[in-house]
């Protein structure tokens, strides 16, 4: 939660962003702002001077409202991935709903199987009716749709597709239940001391978290470092800016990819009860840092917090914190899981949310560590496999010689 000094810092960050934006374009901004007294006010401000005034007003409104508002838990942790020493933390042992961060463990198990040769990246998996019925984010494929394991990973880690994650779990040896059991066994083996998974995607619905599923910022840092150190050959999945698929084009939900210097991953998550979560990884000047932040109030705020934590970890000179493996929660097995639904998805929260976008509809950040989002971004292909009818039709088209029938001689 911001105090007065944080409010002043926030305003300064807005000014720095405006200065950069003016240098780059300097002409127009779109302001989307919702407040209790005005549910949706959208204005267009032409010219640098008007844009400066508009954004300064929003900056002041945001900062003062936050400084005066009620406190809200936002656990985080920053860890030096090379030494595994904790650089900064706030409530890192607080139990939290992981939401789609659960897909990091799903990816870990798939990477493990691919590396061991038990799973071919080009093997086909099928979307069941149950997978197709998972809540968004999703690919919106019909039951029976087939994709490769490689494609499913791209859908799951770039677009955060819940249907793809479930299809991966169902395809595993022993099915979905065995896969989830293995998720928990692996978490324990890695030293994730206060995490429990109940499915492969972390979801029940956007408004209702999956009961029994929880983690901590500290445990997610453990998992992120394990992925980075154990599977360097598969880290490119986390750096893909976007995918092109049958159902559309999707930007990586991790907005730091391509927009924060040195960002190489990893994953975002959201349900109302968790707020906007993010696990981030960055490398710069020989330093490697993982940052985990839970409970941001919006997508831009999540990206800005992640950038702030990474920048702190990459630049701080104080690198002698406790080792992550000995940085453990106090014994309290019945601690409740935090639920911030009223602060994220209530009508009041929606009315007080402020969104800044440029003329192309891209989110505008106040962080000096983030580059402005651009409308166009590179993609890699993540298309489904052809179905049986399409394969049969393709085979017929490729026939070069078909023997003609002839009459049987008269007997």
C-alpha cells in the first residue's frame, strides 16, 4: 500500500512516462477512467500539453486515492537465481490462490517427460469435452480437436489456455488424477513447503477459485528457479511474444516480454480471489533474478509491480539475504488462503479502476522500466492438427493416378 512518499514516486513515474511518450509521438492519448461519481468517462486529449495535464491528473488521483485507501495484502519475493538468496520480500509465506501459476508445475512435468524421452513434443493430444468446457482464457476448440504437445505448451504458457492445460494432464500416463498427484509429489521434492495443487490449470472459474489449491510467493520462486536450472533448453516457450492459432492471435499475457530489458519469462495468473499474480524472470549483466508478486489490482499494475521488483533485484548491491531453501514459513498448517475478491472484482473496485490506453488501444504504463506496448508483435504458429475428414480430403487431393473400373467379361 502506498504512503505519501510512494504517492510522490508514482507521480514522478507518470511524469517520466509522459516525457518518453511525448518524445516518441507527442500527439494524442486516450483516457479511460471509471470513478464512483462517473462510471465511465472517456476523453480524447490532443497535443502534448493537454495530454500532460490529463495524465498528471490521473497520476495524482491514483496516488492520493491509494495513499488514503484501506490496506491490501500484496505478497512478493525477489530472489537472486544464481545464489538463491532472498533479496526482498513482503509476506512471502502468505497462502494465496495460484490461479494460472499452477501451469508452471504442469509445464515442469511436461518438460521432465520430454527431456527423459517419455513424451514426444510432436505427439498428438486430444481436447476432451471436459477440456473444451474449461473457463477462459482458452483456445475455444471443439471436443475432439487435436494439437501437438509442443503446440499445447505454447497455448498454455503464452495465452494461458486452460483447455490446453487440462488436455495435457488428461493425456499423461494414468490420466488427470495421476498427473495432479505427480504435481504435488514434485512440489514436495522441490522444497515447495506450502503448496497444494488440485488441477493442472489452477482454475475453477474466474469468480471462484478451486478449493484446496494454494501456494506462496516463496514456493513459486522455488519452482521458477527449478524450471530455469533444470530445463534451459525449454525456456524459449516463456519468451514467445505471441501465438497465431485457429481461433485468433494472442499476445503473451506476460507483458514484460519484449518490454522489460532482460525479461525471459515466466507466467501470469488471475482469479478474482487472487487478484493479478505474476512470476517473472530476468537476466542482465550477469545477474539473474526471479520475482513473484501476488494480488495486483489490474493487468497494468501487475506488469508495473513485476518490473519494479525485477529492477530492484537486478540493481541492488545488497545480495546477502537468506538462502531460499532455508527461508521457511513458521509452523502453522491451518493458515487460511487469502481471498481478495471484494478488492478486485466488486462493483466498487471496478468503479475505482483507472485504465490508460493510447490511440491504438494499447495499455499505457507508468513504470519507467517498461517500454510502451506496440500494437503489432511477432507470433509463432500454434495451430491445431487436421481432423480425420480433412486428412481424408487431403489424401484424395494428392492422388496422382486412380485406376479406372472395367467391365467383367461375359461368362
